C-alpha cells in the first residue's frame, strides 16, 4: 500500500529542500508500474473473446426459443435470458451448484463427449407444480425428485434440447440427446475435474420464481468445431439461408406435418327447422349425388381428387381417380385418412 505523508511531514520535507539539507534529485518520480496479468497454468484459457461472444449470440437464440416453448407449455409468464458465458474448470462448476439439483447429462452427437444442463431446484419444482395443476408459487423444497417428477422433467428437458438443436443449426447439425438425470453433482463426472469447460448461465424466471439454468459444455466436446465459433462464420451462415442442407431440413419437417384427408360423400343445404326435426332412421338425399357418382377427396379444405367408394376386406375404402386441383406435393406433408359418411 502506498504511504501517504501527513501535512507536517510535507512541510518538513519542503523546509529541508529549501535549506539544502536534502538534494531534490534523490527523490525521483515513481516509475509507472507495469500491468501484470495473472495467468494460471492449471486452468489455461481455451476460448478467445470472439468465440465467447459467438457462443453468447447462439444461446441468446436458444433462450428466446426456450422462453416461447416453456410459456406455451406451462401457461405462465416465462423469461429466459443469457446472464453470462464463462470458461472455468469442471470442478469449479460442480462446486458452484447446489446439492441436490437437476442435472441432465446430454449426448452432443455428432460431437464427442457429453454436456450438462443444470436447472435450479426452485425452477424445477415450480415447473412441476405448474404441470401438476398448481399455481407455481415460490417454494424452498430441497430434496431429490420422485420417479413421477423425473418423468415430467424428462419431457421438459427433451423439449428444451429441440431448441438447442435449432440454435446450433447455423454452426452444426447438432442432435442433442438426453442421457440420464442426476440429482447429486458428484455423480455427473463427464470430464476430469481440471478440464476446461464453457458455462452458459441462463437467468430463468417462471412467474414470480427466479433461478439459474446452467449449460456446461467441455472444451474437448467443442474442440472439433472451434474454428466455426467466430462471429464472421456465424453471420455468414445465417445469410446463406437457401442451401441444400437447409432445404432438406425444411423438407424433413414438412414431411412430419399431419394434414386431414377427407372423403366427401355429398352435400345439401337444409333449413334449420328440418335439421332440428331429424331423427334416427330418416333418409337425407344429398342433392344430385347418385350412388354411382364419383366422390370428392379433400386435403385440408381443398378439393384434390375424384374417387370411387369400395371395400378392402371389412374396411371401407376409396379408389383415387381424376385430379381436380393441382396442389403442390410439398404442401401435402404426411396425411391421415378420415372417412366421413
């Protein structure tokens, strides 16, 4: 600590210099101290500032997607924001989280190794309370999850991992898969204690309950794609947009969309009085439709084909005939048949 002279000491020093008792050259100005950065060889920095910023931007997208997904599922106001992105040793991460807690071990295919998603107990039990029909009020429960509660949290985590895949899509076709859920941090040793990890801390709020959600990814897992974690690469990937890979992903998702397929026997307009008076056994003539007439197949609300009714074994069926309207195949997706008679 720098010593501060009192006013009497300053006056005495000035008097000595004036009388010649002290040579002023003996008191040279203090040289500027060099700024020394402490470097710990036991925990070397693995990520550059640019890579940390890129990870933060990627997971801000993840936070927005998770906010929307949880708000819809919990029917509550949910907020998820990136609090910080830090690099530290895995041991420091394990020591910083409570015990018990919710620790999901995630397989980061096609990357090697696993990551850990840790959800604060206060957030975990608030989510469970909301899904079980409760108000989701703040609670101070400190215990391990029951089998039913574990099953509920598995569904939540799997949904969150879908958002993680989408957030990483600009860098890698990540396919995160839930491995196990642990409650004791000591049982989730995915890497040696001294290995470096990147820790993405997400500030999470469900209703009036606040807590932290931590995503811990080891350096050895990210190492194969470390060159892609730059802002330049990330932005260029976003601008590419129309690529074969993106088109195949969109096509794959469209193929999973279910669209109702309906066979329309016929139609007729009736006064409300006649409809009210209908009873079992009544026969209604469907306009000009004849028993031998072609029927119409609708995909969604659009007419697509003519068809002929028949049977396959004991099941009613229709044989597709003439095309009525050309609906692009990519808009059809997967269909599920619905018979209307």
